[in-house]
C-alpha cells in the first residue's frame, strides 16, 4: 500500500509534524510519498533522509 504524507507551513506546525511522524512510526506506518511546504519542508526532507524523530528536533 502507498501512503502519502502532507506537511504544511508554520513554525509550530513544523514541530507538530515531528510528533505526527513519531506517532505514525510507532504504529508501523511509513509513507512512500511526501508533499511539503515552508517549515514542513524541513521536517519532510529530514524524514525523507531517514532521520529519527528525536534528531529532527535539533533542526527546529
């Protein structure tokens, strides 16, 4: 199954996206497609490069 992840802009949303990624990973859900904009692009690009959610917080 293919699953897309859409991440939007705004600093606080960017941080919230990391929490959403953490929750998805805990449930064993991994996306195959990512669509991003603004600060969501930071979280999305780190996710695409297989960063762990804990390491993503260092960039915010």
